[in-house]
C-alpha cells in the first residue's frame, strides 16, 4: 500500500502520494468493516460501531498531534497523512484479528 518511498519530485508530489496512501488504507478498512458487518450480530456490530467512531476521533487527533512539529511547513500534510496511514493500517490488522480469524 505504501508507494511513497518512490516519490521524489517535489514536496507537493510527496504530500499527494502520502494522501493517496492514507486513502488506500481507509478504503481497505472500510472493506474490512463491511465484511465484519455481514458476519457479526447486530448487537456486536453496534458495539463495534461505537468503538470505531471513538477510534476515528482518536486517529484524527493523534495524526494532528504527530504532524504538529510541521505546522505551517510544507511537510505538514506528509506527516499528517503518514500518521493516518500508519494508524489505519494498525486498525485494519486489529479488525481482522478480532473479527475475521
């Protein structure tokens, strides 16, 4: 999922690559989430849905904090998207481990 290491043209291109990477992880997580929804009871799903909403808010705050050293700089988006991608990849693994194994 991470194609970012091959991008060296400009900071704008690097930021775009990191944004695409974060979006790819988000799409994968949504696919996993949809698969889980079909496999668990509605009460289990409601619990997961609440957990997912809390996790999404935490992910957003953590990404902003992680990128805060770059605030106002051209690398802010790269740092922000890198943090989102890393966290989302970890959540994907957790979701699979908890619900699909």
